[in-house]
């Protein structure tokens, strides 16, 4: 019975020491804040906070991990933003009564860019599923656009 109480007491003391370490360490405070920002989808702010935390303590693995995850997520966000910008430009071109050859080449060029960029995105399990789903949908949409435009050239 004494051993059980000793181990329980020891575990509580150890838990308290680690908890205080996380609460009192500026590096780990910033890492935890960065993790919350990452989970909310604010990847740029998460990366900045994680970088600050890592600069305070280069052995802070949490900060290094969040920096890497945020960097990968920002690549996906950039792909999505560029894809949406290209789709808006394509939509504007399609509002014309007639597409000339230059417009078709412009649309094909935008689709080519998005199709070529897609395989360069780093595939990993730590990326948010919604980001992956959006990039996959954009990739498929640009493949379809490319096929339609290519058949008319």
C-alpha cells in the first residue's frame, strides 16, 4: 500500500513540475499559443509564434514541429488562393460572348500552372483535411478546364 501511495505522490509531483515548467517557460507558452492558432487555421500567425518560441529555446520540439506544419499548411493555402484567383479570372473571360484564341491560351496557361504545382505540395497526415479536400477539388477542376480548352485549340 505504501508503494502505491509513494508512486501516486511521485506522479503528482512530477506532473506538477512539468506543468509549472510549461506555464513558466516563455518558449513553451508561445508554442502552446501557436498550437492553438494552428488548430484554428491561422497558419501564418502560428508560424510566427512558433518561430519566436524556437528562437527562445532551440530545443523546443513543439515549436519546431508547429513551424514545419504551418509552413506546409501555408503552401496549401497559397495553392488554394491562387486557384481561386485564377478561377475568378477564367470566370471573367467566360463572360465574353466569344473567346478568341488568346483567351483560350490564357485559360490553358492558368490550368497548366495549377496542374503542375499540385504534385509539388507535400503530402502529409498533419495537414488539415479541409485544406487537402480543397486542393484536390481545385486540381480536378483545373484538369477538367484544361481538357475542355485543349480540345478547342
